[in-house]
């Protein structure tokens, strides 16, 4: 608002950059504090969405774009890309702090529009699919394995994540293999099933580790039944700002000092606590790829 008032003859984005240390962003993500009435939050969220629409010419009254934003943010961490590349500002710490609040905005829309059951049905259908040809095709889709792993945080409790997380991992490993073998676009099968260097799989494993870490650090104290997860999670984020800030630091430390330092799939399985379900990491990726028809 300050940027708009001071704009005068300047372009609004130019003025916003001056206000925000040359970071090319002027959209204020609203945070719903415990003392703030819902009407005030809803009004700020509507203003935020209007601003995004005016800035990008893209209108999304649902939750999908926010899920994509979160997915791409986690992928930027996983690929170790600079946070300055697009905006000219920002860094790992501030972006990690933002994760639960992006989740909250998407949850608010999901909960108020009552679409959680519909989305969970789609998520379960994705997880239970045995059509490996579709697995390969989905490796190139915007709403593919990366999207559904991100979506799971909003729909599935920590216990449900533990049940399904190996299924998410398998699909992400297929994404890594498919995109390495056929980088130019969608294919129906993986022509080369030979296990690649760890660096090929690393970004997708780190992505998985970040989602796992969101459960283990940010939301380990969220209680209630599986069915109540979307509502309970939104309520927890709204009332636990200080705890989330501390958890953000812990997840960032896990990311930099554990996930990024892994040099093999076996080491990653150890760090991610997967050795109880993946008993032979040395042959796991090979067996998975040979099972793709």
C-alpha cells in the first residue's frame, strides 16, 4: 500500500522494488493471527488474489496455484537454486519460514470450499495406481508426483504420510529416471532402466525429504483424527507462530546438514529413516525400474 501511495509517476513494480530492497515483489501474503476476525483475513486474502491476478493475468479462485507455488518453492530448495534468480531478493531462511503460511492459505480455500474429500479421493487414486505406463507419463505432468507429494501435506495426517510415503518415493524416483532418460518430453515407457549416478535422483530425494521434514518438524504436534487433519492443521498454523518459526530453523538445518550432504541412496535412506521399509537400498532403484513396463 505504501508503494502504491508513493508511486506517483513511477511504475508500481518499480516503486515496490524501492520499498522492498529491490526485491521484485509487492504481494502481501496475509497471515491469520489468533486475534484477527475471519472477515478481515478473507478481505486481505481477496485483495492479495486480486493483486496476483492483475500482476500475472492468471486467475485462480481455488487452491491449485498455491499448491504449485509451494511445490516449486520446495523444488527450488531441492535443486539448490538461488532464491535471487527471479526476484532479486530472498534467501533460504525467509523462504523456509514462509512454507507453513503458503500451506495455510491453500488450506483455508480447501476448507471453506469443502473440497478436501474430493481431493483426497484423487490423491488416493494416484497412490494406488498400478499402471506403470501412467507413472512414466505423469513424470512430465504439472500435477504429477511432485504436486501430489506436496498436496499430501494438506490432506493426509502424519500417520497417513507414514503409510503412503514409500509410494510417493517410488513415483519420485520414476520421475528422476524418466526425465533423465527422455528430457525432451513425455514417453510411455523408460527406454533405459540402468541405475544412474546419485546426482540424477538427488533433487527428487531431497524434495521427498523436505516433505517428510514438514511433517516431522513443522507439524509433529498436530493432533486429531485423520478426517479432521485439514481443519486441525489450519488451526494449528494460525495459533503457533513462534513454534513454527523454531521448527523452520530445524528443518533448514536438516536440509543443509543432512539431506544435501547425502552421497548415495543408501545414505539417504538412513537419514530419512527409511531403512525399516527399504531393507536393501543397493538394489531398490534397479528393482523399481525393472518393474516398469
